[in-house]
C-alpha cells in the first residue's frame, strides 16, 4: 500500500498496531499485574486424567505444541480417573487463578458450564474463524450449554462390532457385512455360542457392556427423552424403545451375550475377546491398539440394524475446556485450537492409535487410514457418519439421573431380575418425577 501526502509517524504506528490486532484473531487482554514481560513465555496449566501411559502420551503432545509455540509453556496437572473430578472441582471452588487449570479435559461439559466454571468459547471461535463444520454430526451438542460451545470434544465414541475371524471360521459363519440385520446377527450368534451338557454357555457370541444399550434403542427408532436438552418426559416405555432393550436383554437371557456383571468379573470385554471367551464385542476404537499388540486375527464391522431400522451412533466425547477463571485465556485458546487441529493434537493422538478423531478431515487422512489392523476401517467411518443425539442427556443433571435411576434400573433388567416392560415402566416413572422436581421442561 502506498501512502500519499504527509502522515505523521504517530498515525503510521497507529495503523501498524491496528493491523497487527486484526491479524491476531482474538484480541489480547490487557497485561495483568505480574504478567510475563515481552519475549517471556506465558505458562498455562493443562489438566487431564489417565493412566501413566496416557499421561506419557499427553506429555508428548505438550512437547510438540511447545516446539511450535515457544511463546507458551505447558504445565501439566494430572490425576487418576477416580480422583480427577473431585480434585479439579476443589480447585475451581478455591477461586484462585494461580491453581485453577487454564485448560482441562472434561465430561460432561453442560454440567460444569451450568456451574459457571467454564469459559464460553463462542467469541474465540468466531474471532479466530475456527471451523466447526469439520466435526462429526451432532458431536458438538455434547459440549454445548444454552446454545453456546463450552468445549471441543477430542474424539467421538464410535461403537462397532469387533469379531474374531478364527472363531467365525471355525463355526462356519460368514464375516459380517455392512448391511447385516438383527436377524442375521441372531443367526450368527446361535452358531457362535457354545454350551455345555447342562445348557450353560461356555463361549459367548457377544460381550458388550451394559452401557451400550442406547445403540439398540436408537437403531430401533426409540428414544430416552422427548428432548435431550430440555426434556419433559421419559420415552423408554414407547414400543420402539422397549423393542431395543428387549433385543439386548434377550441376547443375555438366551445365553448368547454375557451379562454385564459377569463381564466385569471376567476382566472386561477386551479380556474375554482376547481369551476367545466371546466371538464379538461391541466397543469403541480404544481396543484396537491392545488387539494389534496381541496379534489377534480380527476385524471390525458396523453394528447390525433391525429390519426397517436405522444406523445410529451416539455423538459424545470428553472435551477440552477453558476455565472461566483463567488469567491466560488467549494462550489457553491457542492451545485448545491446536489440540483440535489437523496436524496438531488431533493428528498426534490419532497416529498413536489412541482415539477416533472428532474431526472428519483427520479420520479420512493417512493419520487414521493406515495399513495397521483393523482392515475394515471404513466400518468405523460409516458408523461415525450416523452420529446423532440420543445416547444421553445434554443437560446439567444428566449424570445424576443416569447414575441414580436409569443405570440401576437397567442393571436389574440385564441381570434377569425383572422383565423389560416392568423395568422400563419403573424407570420412566422415576425419571418423570426427577425431571418435574427439577423444573423440567424449563
């Protein structure tokens, strides 16, 4: 640009300063007392839970970020899963920005957003031009509160069928196709299940956690609530919902699937799958690295759907959030945006085989579409593309409702202690009372 006429040096500097501010995305806040001098790195605290192995993975991600952004230093605050939520809430309750983490891994986001401890990310997203359209359908709903985004989910829980190819071959069962139905699944399950002379199952067709039940309900056209953000009533007694729960319960009652209590006692789905106690499991992509390390002969397939039903996958995942008390919000946003970028944290976690990425671009890139098993990664893409709401509530009290009423009620059904219709009638009566007592719909 050519400047004509006489312009004072002060005006030139002003134009230059405005230009820099416009290019920066989110306008920087005024320096707080004691803030780092120009040229010094800003330090932000990053909180997450996990095993020592998961901690090491996060540390590698932090190192990669700091290499790209030497102006920001990452301090790690790590706790085991069992302690994480209690301790991080204590930090927020202290109100001391010196100990409150700037960025945290969190679930469920709406609960904490309602408590006022999280920063609304909408202004940062808008100012920086961050693209939300790259997320899987429905996924961001799990990190919203009152219509605003309060977190960016790191991954999405895509539940697919893992199947042991050797066990299928031995039973003479064809490998699952992309369009197999519940009837096809039942026919395969009958052949894959092995029972002793007393009719007791010794080898199961399926091992699936009890928490996977929303898959069957939503595939069958059922629902938990009439509205997942602002519910007024429970819909688990509707015929389609009952049918989905009945399908899952019948698998257990017929000995085709392990009851969740037995599965827990046996060490979980990965353990029974690797020991050939079950020919299939329904699980997310977190099991891939373990099965590959064990050299298993396995593959994955989309979950079967009922005749006239639909493909469905729950849209949810733990999210990176920013504390509203952070005094380094610009640096915190820079880090969160990098964590959720192609070439940044999303790519690193995906290449390590630790997540199925929240970003569609990364899922369809070489970072995920590798030559490593499973061979049929397209099955995972298919399921992810059918992501939608319906697996849980997107309101602050969901955790309490699920943990105190829905989960315990369904456990009675899975254990065979109550029939499906009776159990769901009892659950819905309690759910409706719970919602009414808390002022829903609001």
